[in-house]
């Protein structure tokens, strides 16, 4: 099995034109936030952010498969003691482009930097917006299931008669549950909140982006051999993670130093031995210790 990596140097709005239409299975990226990373990317004013980003999302819409998913890591900034609305404005304009705003995940940063502000508390979360071209898309939910937890031992020990049948919602929402369905299960589906620490030892990029973040979405929305794209590659976290997970990857970066760094460390083609399907004990692959950031 061959796993390929393609890297492009330049403005992603231009370089995306090198990618065929309807060819990418997953896009995971974190673009420069408004007025941030000025020392590396110059910064984009909040008032101009939507206008700047829409031509890029138009190209992303073109290259993504109808069954694919786009995960956008972004967060509003505070301007004159008020949260900017540029992310909300961007969502509305992307929907006009043809995107479906399917879901919003939250990245809870467990080790957010402490501080004190006169009118708010420290930021401890960021948005992970999920967009799709179609309401039907590939999603492998079983790949991200989590242990049931200690609550199951007590909650499922003594079931009432109501627990053993489908209990309809009392507010008329149409939803219902049957607790007894979970008696023999040891795993459950996760929530839409990801509890991950930032990469404090990041020395090579201005944005801390944990490897577990793209890894989780690659598991959820792709299978081996699929194509993962990061149009704002940075130091290549999404690309490195996708490569070791046996996904084909495409990275685009506008700064030559980051492009060269990733190109030197990552082979353009990786070979993997195909084996018969066998149940093995799961082990965690070796991670990079120095190169972090998206």
C-alpha cells in the first residue's frame, strides 16, 4: 500500500487550483485568526476577514467530495471589550456558498494560560466547525467510541420498568431512550466536546495545535487510503498525523521556512505492508517530540 504526500508552496487560494475537483475526503485546518500571528502571517483585520476567506472556502468546496467533511478550527477575538462577530458572519456567508453547517465541536483547552481581565475570564475553548457539501457524508462513529465510564455500574445495576422500554421525551421532542439497550455494552459514543491540552512545548510555529485534534477527526471521517488536506499547513501537524495513519495527505503553506521544514522531514511516498485482517492489541504510534503546531 502506497501513501502519498503532496506539498505546495504559496497562497492556498492559488495553490488549491492544482487539486482536482471532488477529490478530497477531509479538510482539517486552522487558518490565521483575525489580527493574530502578525509576526508570521501578517494578520487580517476582523472587518476584512470574511472577504479574505470566502474565495478560499469556494475552492475548498470545489475540491471536497460530496461525501467529505471540512473541519475549521477558529475563534472570535475580543475587540474593544466586545467579541467580534466575524466567525458568525463567515458561517452565514459560507452557507450562501453552498456549505451545510452540520455541527460545532468544542476544543476544551485543559491547560489554557491563566490571566486576569476586567470584564471576562480566560479563554479555555475554541470552535471546531463542521461543514459538508451534502447532508449525507462518510462518518465512522465507531472509531471514536469511548469507555462507558463508572456511571454505568450504578445506573445500569437496577433498572426500573420504564428503563426497559422506549421512554419517550416528556417535552414532546420526539426523542426517546431505552436504557436496557446499554446493558451489554462497554463503549459509548462521545460528546462534541474534545478535552485536549495545548502543545506548550511548541518551538517551531506560532500556533499550538495538538496532534490528537486532527487524529480524532481523521478517525471519525476517513478510512485508510483516503485524502486529507490542510490548506494552512504550518509546521505540518495534520500532514504528519495523516501520514502515520495511512492517509494520503496534501499540505499548502505560504511561508517557505515551514514548507521546507515539513518537506525535509516527510517522505513523498510511504510504503505499508498489507496484512490479512487480524485482531491485534492496539498500540499508540510514535509521535513527534519537537515539531508541533498546525
